[in-house]
C-alpha cells in the first residue's frame, strides 16, 4: 500500500492548481482507490469504485488559480487544459465541457474504459496476459498467476482433472492453486517463460490472467416496491437462503445477528461461512462491503428502519475479498464453486455478487462460465454491473455472463446513476438486465454493532434484486432461475429509450409486478433423457399451491428444435398432485433440445413451467479449421460413435452449411466408414461467417446425434499492427475488437488487428519486421507523457524504422493528434502522409461532423453515403498538404475543419497511407466511421507498389554532441527497396551540404540492406553542424526523397558540470511533470555546462544538513513547495540545514508557491532570496507572461530576447524585497505581477540564489 505521502500525492496536481474539489456521492467525485490508506471519514471509500457518503475534508483551495495550475490539474485526471481557450482535454486529447471549477477526480484515469478479453493471434493465451508475460521484469523466472480453461470432453474425466497433477505441468514448473469441478479449469502459477509451452499442453482451450477483482435502505426498498410486495403477497424471504460472495458478513450486527429479531428465539441469520482469504471459521467482515450488501438483501433492521428487501431470508457468507476489498479471480471462482457444491447442504437459492474486474466479457471467460454454472445448478445469480459508466461497453466481468441477472444502479428518482456501467457485452448482448437503487443506500456498517452507513454503487443495487428474487422463490419455490430472470425482464418499469437498452436494460425492478407474474400454482417437471427417435418419453411432475398439493388440470406440450409441436396431452394430477404423461418420439425426429411446457390450472389460478430434454445419444465429433480463404477448400473431418465409445459405422451423416444471413449454401449426405469416420470438402466462393450443422442417424438403431461449428471465410487477410499510441495503451476504447470480430459486416477481408505487439517504447525496424503487419496504425499519438503518462512522441530512430517499413511496401494509417503541437517530433512523419512537416496540427478542436466525399468512386468510401455524418466531432486542425509532394484530400467536413488524406507519393515509396484528422477509431465511431477505417486498412494493403529502382537511406546514427577536433563514427543503412539488383552505388557523407567523405557499394541485391560508416573529424570551431548521408540515385530511379537522412550535431566543448539537487517538492514527487530530464539530456542546446539534476536523493521528510551534503550538489532547487498536507512545508531544522549549505558557498533556486501563505514556515527561507519574510506570497494569480529584462547583460538571460514571452501565466503575488538586505529584481512581467529575483547578499553569505515567482 502507498505511504500517506504518496496517497495524498495522487491529488497533488489538483492541489497545486488551487482548485476546489467538490465532494459528491452521486458522481464519485475525487474517488481514488485508497480505501485501505486513509480513514474513511476523510476520503471517498472505494470498493469496486463505489463512493462513501462522507465529505472530503481538508481538500478545498482557492478558486483563483493560473493556467499552468489548471493544466497540471487536468493532467492528473487524464485531462489537459488548452491555455488559450480554457478548455479541458480528456485522455484522448479531446476538449471536454469541464471548466476549471467543475473538474472532479475520478477513481482512475481510465475508469470509463473497458478492456475486452481477446486472443488476436489465436495462440490460446489472452493478449493482455501475453503482454504481461513480455513485460515480466525478471524474465522467465517471474511467476504468473493464470487460469487455464480446458476443452470440454464428451465422456472421459475433464482435462483439468487428468492434466493438472500430471508430469506435464510439473515439468513446466506450474503450481496448482485450484482444480475446479464446476468448470473445466485449473488455477495455477507458472514461470512467465513457460507460458507458450503451457498453451501447447493437450486439452488447453485458453489461458487467462488470474486478475485482481474489486468489490464494486430506508428509501431504496420502496423505489422497487419491495415493501409493497411483502405486504400484498405475504412474503419476506422465509425459507430462502441468499449467499453473499464478498468481503464477509459481520454476523454480530443487530440487522444480521438473528433471523427475525424475536428475542424469544435464538435462530442465526448467517447459517454458514466460508473463508477463502484467511481460512477463518467464524463469520466476520474486515472491510464492510459484504455486510452492507447482506443487509440490503436480507437485513432485519434491528431497532432501525433500515430493513432489507427479504428480511426473513437466511444468509451464507463466502469471503473471497480481503480487507481492502480486493481479491483474485481464482478465489472468486472457488467461492462460486463452493456454492454449487454446497447448494443442497445449506439450501442456497440466490447468490449476490458485487465485485468484478474491468474486462468487458463475451460470456466465455472462467468467471462468467462459473457464474453460469451456478445458474445451471438452480441458483439465481445477481451481479453488479460495475461502476465504470457512463461509457458504452463498460459492463465488467462477471456481469457480462450470459445467464446471470446483471444489475445497474439508479437513484431514488429512477434516473440512471452516472457511474453505472453500460452495455453491450463484448459479443453484443444487452446489459444490464435490470436496475435497482444504488445511490445513497443506507445499510449496516460492519463492526459497529448497530451502526448504518450510506454507500453508492451498483454493488448496492445487486443485493436489492437478490432480495426480490428471494421473495419470488418464497412465493413459488419451484420457480427456476431462468423464469426469475424472464419475469424481471417482462415486469420492470421501462426507462430511457423505449424497450431494452444498454443503460437501464429492461428497466427498473418492480417487485409487485414481478410477484404478480409468479404463479401461485407450483409445478415440478421431470423429463429425463437423452432419448433417440422411437423411444418412449415420460414426463412426470406435481402440482401444488402455497399450502398443499392440488389436483389440477395439466396441459403438456412438446416442441421440437424447429418449433413444431411434437405432442400435446391433457391430464389431471391426482389428489397428491402427481401427474405423468407418456408419448413416443417419431422415428424421423431430429436431434437437439426439445421443449416441455406444462401449464396447470386450479381454482382460477394458473401456473406454467418449462423444461427441456435432449434427443440424440450418438456422439458426433469433428475436426475442422476455424478459417479458410475463399477459393480454398474447407475440409471437415469427423466421427460418429455410440455413447459407449464404439464406432457407429454406416451412419447417415447430413451436413448443412449456412452463411451469416442464415441461407443454406451447401448440403451434403455421406456415411461414416467402418471406424465411424467421415469427411466433407467444400470451397466457399463468397466471404462470410459460415455455420455448420452435422446430424448423424443410425438406421439400424434409430439413434441420432448432432454437432455444430463455425468458420470464417474471408477473401484475404489484412494484418494490422497498432504502434505505441492511444489505440494501443487504451485499446479498449477503440473499435479494434469490433473490426476483428465482425469483419464480415464491413467487407470481404478478415482484419487481424494486433494492438499489443508494438505497444512498447523504442520500436525498431526489427520489431516491425518481426510483427509482419500489412498495415501500421498510429492512433491519436497526441501526448508526450505530460498528460496521461504515456509518451507517444516517436524518436528519430523510431520514425526512421517506420519510414523504412512503409517504403518497402506496407500501409500506414495515422489519426487525429498524432501530428500536433504536444508531439512536435511526430511531424517528421508528416511527409509519409503527403503533409507539410512545418504546418503543425492543433489537437483537439470541435468540428461539425458532416463529411463531404470529394472522390466518391474511391474505394475508401465503399458503402458510405455522400454526404455522411461521423460519430466523432473532435479533430486536429491546421494541417496542410506538402507543397512539394502533396497527398490528396479525399473527404472533408462541411466546415472544412476535418479532413481525410490519402497518399501514394514519393515519401511513401512502395507504400500507401491514409490520415484521418479526427479520432475516427474511438468507440463513439458510428457505422460509417467503422466502415471507412475498415476500408482504409484494405486500401492501404492493396495499393502498395514496389518500384523497379529504389535506393533509400535509413538509421543515420551520430552523437548528439561532441567536442571540437574529435573523431566520431557516423553510420547509416543503405537499402535496395526496388525490384532490381543494383551495383556501384555511390554514398556521400556531407557536412553543411558539402561532401566530406564518400564510398561505393559494389552491389546490393533487391530487398537487402548494407551498413555504411564514416570516420569524421569534427571541426575546430564550435557550432551546430548539419550532417547527412546521401546515396546518389541509380539509373532509372525516380523517387529520391529518401536517398538521404540528415541530422544536427552540436560541436561544443563543455566548460564544466553543475550538479543540482531538488528538495522535497512537486519537482521530486511528480518529477515526470518537470523538464529535468530534458535539461540533463539536452544541456548542450541551452549552454556550455553539463547539467546533472538529482530529483530522488532529497525526496524525503526531515532533511538534514548531512543529507544535503551527501548529494554534493552545487545548486539546490525548491520548485513550488506550496502545500503542507503534502509534506512540502519545511521545518525549522530543515530550513537551518538549507541555509547552512547555501551560505557555505552553494546555489539556491526557488519558484512559484514555495514562498506563499499555504506554507507559512517556508517564508523563513525568504531572506536567502533577498526577500522580506513578513511579505507572504499569495499563490495563484494570473499575469501577462511578457517579461522585460531589467538587466539585459545578466548571464541569467543569455540567449533570450528582450522582451521575451514565458510559457507560464500563473504567479505568486505580494512578495517584497527585504528592506535590510534586498535582492535585485532582474526581470518582471509587463503588468509587474511576476518577477525574477537574484541575490548575492549577506543572508546567502558565500552562496547565490534566484527566485522565480
């Protein structure tokens, strides 16, 4: 856990802005995941991002602040502020509607972003886990916690049982944590280097990261009408058991210590407890989240009015989350499995889950399957949707499971809570299912005895629905989980858009309406199976009402898989309520799942139940590819076996293949051979997703069987790699997964987008070549690291590698802020798009998103209307065509702010490129946007053209600086990108445009490269020298723009080294937001002294003189040490140590809020700057950032014009010169608000100081 200083440091960038942070329990303002670090009464309490009701204290600051402070505040929350227009940018670089007054901290910068579980390279390792393995800091010896899913076996023991203890896993160094029984999976740890080998173990279907999961009444119960339902229907959850899988349950709380609060009886409400965290036997809760949820679902209220939804329900506590509200996926699955295995022991009817991770699932992950298995076992499972809203696709796992009831959060007015996660799931299903109150919900506070506390979150909404399910089960104990879910869908109050939607789901739970639709006639059904055609099927069951068995009129309807009615019968149950109906399956019955619907009527009341049975005992196995290219044959091989494993020879096998529209495109009849095997071969002519259905029928025994599979048939594959940029670091907020999954909706090429392989720093040509992509994507690489912490500005060597790869014959896509002011070096990529590198883009600007297509016949716009409306309204402005080698504007917005460029010119050589000035790949993109992105991938792949003769120079390497009269090596790679072999290639080394050295390459085969190097003796005169390596064009070569690479080299003799130590301040705690590294790395651009800045040694409390002396610093720096809560107010002893060190003959610099009213003790440092300690500075004042130099000859201003403009416009005011020992004002702003002071007086003794207000 963080130290207090680091935790508080999370909000430092708000603090130094002087902004007011408004606490709000409805918007999770200022929420940080620090529940274990700060007392709950002072901080927002975060469990699965939910909010404690207490107000934040000691975090209110002046409403007056400066631009630079605003910008810093926005950086922390993933937003930046445009200093000219006073608007915020979000983490994509988009301007937002936030003003400085209403910016609020979120739980995390990516709280509104979801990641999907994908395996783009089909190696059975989820991509995120693969990325973690690659980033393992200690190499192959680092253990990873994973969950291995196995292919389901038809008859033998599961792979998890047969392989988990085998020598195979032992040989891989795997340590098994859990061998699950309800799902075919094993939780284990394994060395990172053995992950690929684990994926090759027989039976492995997929390997997932064992993720960390987080824990996600007086007015809330009436909103869903639970109190009315209890009164009208006489239910309270009696004889129903709810399991809360969470942080535990405090069974000593007055609301949870007794079943009914009857002092005459001693009946525990918490009847069982299982602890997967600390293995304790007695029920407890060391966090409070589980107790809160348990009280919502089934609390009695004690002496309070906070009664839960189903107060007579019993509770089972399963602890899978620790004292901080966190846990592992593997423990959570173990908790779910425990419920399945102990369902009948404790009579578990309902499970409430208020935790999850941020993965937007498709129903196939281990946790989702585990939850669905609990539903299959007969338990209603209610899961909190998550608190990552309001963005779409933010519902987490296991809320994305198929069979659970996923619950969103509303307030008491039935309006959706801002934080409530939205659907759809990764595979397109609507979520949540329903909503319940999750704002300001008061329920038991753990370990308080009789205390209650209010929380916000979908964690609070889920147990409301669990309680409603308990009421429904009490009313009819035979109701199934699927019936509970269906009734809740059908009876919820529709909100938002008409019909089911991904915000409210099917609506807000109405308990009264739900109970009205629960039949008072209770029906049990037994259908048996599996059967085969000709078999007699016996349907048995019983009928009863709430008090006794009844003799009812019973109707039984049997429906085949195609929806046709196979049998119908009417009977009457006997006096004991029992009934039985027999019928014989027709000989031509198709295999599959048959539906049994039973309705029973008694005394004007009717009940309904549905069950299924399977027809088909033959086992139909298959082996078929997941994908073939159109025009290539699809080979499906399979076998038919009886249920005892013996071959079914001579079985009739019918194969039907349908395209994505459901049209049958191929049918075939064949027979299994003597070993039961069969095969079919078919060549798809059209690109599509194809669904294969195989039925087998043994004429002799009438046994049948069924199997299905799916394969993709594109006309080709476009391999796409996303380089380190927003689309890689925040891939979950991009449309990549949609294009990967649903390529067939957009065209005939399968798109395989890899957003992990090149999500790294220092990308090399070897990285690009190894990835083997047809198309490279640079997605909104607008940040240099100062805003989101991700540095998307490419280095010269990376740009050289990208140019080389594209010019060899590959595609390149760029978007939005990639070419913009915060990443100026990226402008070196502009010619690759036919754009002017000197016209830098401004990101991000609003535009009217109606596009006019200027080249309607261009393949980029296949399937796009003209004009068309984009779903994106932010763009990079001010980009311009390269005047010498222009691209083409193929579409532009009506207001001409946004444009789409395409380029196949000289700078791209054999490649092709497209640049979208708007953020077209964001998940807000509409169908037209997605279609154009898809088209751009296909267009760039299919428009490459290698030239006959094409020589290029790449990877120019030379030192940044070097002394005069020195020797150095300058090198580059000469490539032959043409189709012809070349000979006698002349290569020149040039300085200032003049040839200094040259060499000749005798021969160079096409598609190969060769390194060249020159030994250069630097000039005697210091200066900046333009050097180049130039390959003279060969005969027939038409493209020459890439025949040279140039760079500047500084020839300089350093006059010495200055060591700087930064004292505890923002400059140490948030060093990434300061330009220390720039001064260290690029000192030669500023002067003749090497600068060595140490910003770690004095990043500590209680600094002593010996601490300072040990750094050996020539100069101490104190930048903006303006907040005492962050430990930046110096103590008297620290000030004495600083003073002594400076006075011994060292330098001191201070800036901004170091001397201000927020840190009054720091004013004792004022005399060291020649300032008055009694004239306290006032931090956070605007000023005109044009400075006049009062002492132009001062070395402080070497290289500066007079006047000069600062990039900062916030200052400390009211500082004054010391009347007795004054410093000197050497520069001041036009409005005299900001000043620069210099001091070499008595207080500094042998030292010297500078203060920048």
